[in-house]
C-alpha cells in the first residue's frame, strides 16, 4: 500500500517564535496572563474539590496556598521565550484556564502545545475547543510551523482522547521518558502537520459554527465525528487527504475523467479545480493503491450537502469500488447531519445519470452553463 509521500524537498528557513498576541474567538479569547488580574480567580477555580484531578498530570501543583500559586503565575506570565503562556478567557475577559506553546524549534519548525490547565469553568464548553483551534491556527497560519505536537502522561486518558478529538495523530509511546513529581512517566506522543491543517481546520470551523448548536447550545455533530480520519467501505480503506496528496488526486482526476470528455466535448469540472484550495471547505477522502490512488471522494457538508465529485481509477474497474465510494459518501454526509444529498453531472453522460438513478438519486433540475448543461440529482437519506 502506498503512503503519503513525506520524502520531499523542504525550504530551509526559520520561523518566528510565538509572541503574546491576543487571539479573539466567538466563545473565548487568548491573551497574556495578568497576575494582578487573574491570580485570585484562577486559584479559586483550580483549587476546589477537583484540584487533585486537575493537577495530577501537570508538572506542578496543586499549591499549598495562594501565595505559592501567585508566585507560579508570576513566573509563567513573565516568560517570553519558551514556554509562552496564554490565559484562556471567557467573553467577560475572566481567566478560566491557561495553555502554552513550548519546546519551540524555529529551525525545524516544530512546536508543542502543553501545560494546559482547564478549570471546571472551562471544561466541556465550546470555549475549551475554540482555544485549541485559535492556538493551532496561530501556529500554522501566522507563524508557519510544520509540526504541532501534543504530549501527555500515558495514564492521562482524558488528554489522549482530547488529542484525537482535536485532530492529532497518535505516534507512539516514549517509555520512561520523564520523572514527574517523583514518579515515572511514559509519554504518549501525538502530532498534527501543516499538510493536514486544512482538513483539521475545516473540522474545527464546522464544529464551532452556530449551525452546529441547537437552541439550548447542545452540539448536533461532535468534533470527533468532524475529525474522523479513516473509514472502510466495500473493500476500500479510505483516509482524509492532506496537501501532499494533491498531485496524486490531480492525476486520478485526469485519468478518471478524460474519457468523459470525449462524450461531453468539454473539460470535466472536477479537473478544473485546485484541490489544495478545495480542502479549505470540502472534505477530501482518498484510498491508496500500490502506485496510485484507487479512489477519491470530495464532499461538501455545509449548506446543501453535496457529493462534489467521485473518482475511481480505471484500472480498478470490476471491483465495485464505484459503488463503495458512493456508499461511503452517502454514509459520511449522513453522519455529518445530511437528510438529503445532492450531486451533479454533465447532461450528456447518460450512463452515469442512469447509474446514479439505480442507486436512488432522482433528477431535480438541469442547469445551463456557458459550455454545458448540468444534470442535478438528489436523494433523501434521512
């Protein structure tokens, strides 16, 4: 099986260190810690009955008294090189937690999020997720880092679940990695790459969208579902695409759609798009073959749920991978909340239209474009 091609030229350049910028979100803001303003509230929030659990896997705390805690806050707030801390604040600018960027390697463009304190006022709220989104966006888009790391004690199951939920990939266990508070620590390592960020960002923005919450503020689709990275359907092993897959996706689209163009007399729309740009607002899924991609599905869940394009490599014909790719696309959009799924194809592709019709899609309208007529189709999946 082929894997994403990670052996590729990389420009040798350094990136800036993080600085204490303010990051604004809908549910929270990240700003520098202010000991005079934040210490009392953070102490009260982090030293209640839950304190032993809150501090169990951090390198310090809980603190015997507020004076010790105040000294710690003053120390971390003053740091401007490594680590760099931010207060996580609610919309009233009340500090309800903190996090930091640390182990900063500007040459290889690697950085870690760590020393995360989520008080009960922050836990299980949209702000808790938005804080991670804001920091990741800053790391990848503003600073230009290539690799973003998450590490935690292997016993810290909530942290490991959070890493996966946020879109980090588990890389392995570093045994006897540290001594923490006088005890052995085996460290679980997770990472997210700049080539993966467009699809991870899409998941965050989909989850944080007002449309994903009901009138009582309850989520409709979980971030874990939006951030699903793998699926299996009809013999296909599919995974979320990354920017490194763009050339292979383009090659698959070229070979899969060129035959259609002898019928339509016009370039196929899926061959006319930039798939690096498409990843910003469409889910892109691929299945690997020995030396080429077997299949690709491009899906839009926002607005009208849409199967934007499907492609199967011609060399795989006879294995019902077209059916598998379509079935996966339907299941995935339904998982994302779709009740009705749309697609479109060139009106001249009569066999293709009939193929979709046999699988439950009905003709809805014909759209006249400058150089073609487009048949729109839809299917109820609720």
